C-alpha cells in the first residue's frame, strides 16, 4: 500500500511526568524528555510505516535544526521525505508537551511553516500514483487548496482520508465543507465534530458531514474508542483496556490503523478495531512513535486484549 501523508508535520518535545510548572526559576526533576515526529500527517505516517505501508510525507517545514531533526526522525522510521518543502523564512512547527501523570497532554504549540503550504508545493504526480492520500489539517492550508488536492486524488482513483488539527472551538463548517465530497474517510475527534459542524452531539455532527459528501465518519473518543457513522447506520467500537502513559499521537495512530485496514480490504468495523489497537499500543509509552510493533503484532494485540468497559 503506497500512501502519501500530506499536511501537518510537527516536532514534539515531550516531558513526563509534569504535575505543575515550577514557580519563577524553580526546577523539578522528571523521568523522561524526548523528541518525536508528530502531527496529523507526520504522526500518522509513523504508524502507517509500522503497519507495512510505503509512506511518502508531504508538507512544509523550516530550514532550521528543528526541521533537520524532524526529517531525520521520519527517515529513520522508513518514511520517504523527498516531498517535504523547506522554508528559509519560517520555522518548523513544534510543540512542547508537559505530560501529566494520567497521560493528559497540554500543549505549547508553534504553528510554523505548516500554514505556508500551497498548491505550488503539492507533489501532484506522487498523489496520482498513490493508493491512498491522507490529508492532515486541511483547515491550515485553506479549504480551496485542500479541495483541489483531494479532488485531484479522486480523479486518479486514489482513496482519501482527512483528519483535523484545530480544536473544535476554533472550527467552522465553512473550513471543510467544500472538500467533503472528495473525502472517503473523515477521521476527526469528538470535539472537532461538534465544533466544526456546530451540532450538539457527535452522531448528528457526523451525519452532517455525511450529508455534505463524506463517505464515512470515524469519530475518535479517547478512552471511549471510536464512533463509526455511515449511510447504513451508527456503531460503537470500544477502546482497549490499557495503562495509559501518554495520549500524544493516539488519534494519528487510529487514523493510520483505519487507513491501513481499509487498504487491506477490511470492513470499516475491522479497520476501526485496528485503529484502536494501534492507538492503544502508542498510548503505552511517550510520544507518537512509541511502540515496536507491526501489522501482525497490532492484530494479535486486538485479539488478545479486552475492550475497555
């Protein structure tokens, strides 16, 4: 399966555990500090590569040491980075994530070069030659550009998926509506469904996305798993019972598992189970790249572990 993951690429700096920021110039000892590639495109690429896809990343990053590190981390994971464009006048997007003892992850985020990506940067031929296009963060590049990219993929027989980056409170339907007819799999979290659609419950919000043209909607709900909404009905897919270390990258891991599952010809339900398994494997360590697993290991995890009740 050949996948282009296009859109948001971020370098995460994660620190755990953090119960509080020291006052003034105080200091506190922590157990772990590490850096990982991340983002709705970059993080999804990491797990897709683990699950056996051939992955090409596309997006905008800076020509700075942060960008160098991001390219190095993606390359070490087996991801082709030739379609990442390097800006000389804008920094690479980055986040500092102080991870709480319960796995929650407040974020200090720099938008950086992600918002500079435009039509002249798109690897049109690579998209046309792919099996699947995953677009992460269409609201950052603008709905017109996102629609053009997704429609190009569909014109060439490429299946598509979309995940959002912005919190729901910052979303609006106008930011995504025109692109939805070209989206096979919409993969937002529950907060984003509510915020971007303006609806009061995730099922009604997901149905609004379907009515606007999306093929199906798989809503991630953290420890409650995923909600599948299709023209045929609604289905809950539970998360797995695990000890959570860090939830960073879990949504991206779900997206990767879902995309890989559909690429293998699995049903939407079976693909969501694989997505939940990938998310659970990532959540047991620090960062979007946690876990030394492949497709067989993720499938075995799903068979051997109990769902969360």
